[in-house]
């Protein structure tokens, strides 16, 4: 069973990471690929970090995760909101999902 973290758009992630690093290491430049490099190192096997802009707007969320990232029934999805509460659910099929 895999876990998919559905993240805000990449520009929001880049801005949030740059703000954090700016506070932690003031004056140091943030590399343009900082988010991508962090995501590669943070996610363990079976965990996928998916930016909203990596999904098409034309299909349902479960179908987009299945088609683009190989999600299957029983996989967990965590929708992350910057500054807000996250919402988690489990895929019950490609065409729909049930709240967890």
C-alpha cells in the first residue's frame, strides 16, 4: 500500500521552502531546484509527493493519481494545505474514493 501526499502547486512549495530556509540560513541563496532535491531525500519508498500542477484538471483526482502515478485501491491519499488542515482518505477505486 502506497501513500500519496497531494501537495499545493509547486510555486507555493518553492516559496514556503525559500521562506523557511531564509529564516534558518539568512543571506544564503536558495537553489532553484531546492524543492525537488528535498522531495527526493524526504520521501521513503512507497511514499509519493505529488504537486497539484502535476495532475490534469480534466479527470477525477483518483483517476489522475492512478493514471499518472500508479495509485491503486487501498492506497492512502493525504491532501496537504499550506497553513491549513490536511485531509486524508483511502482510494476505493479509480473512479471514486471514500473518506478515511
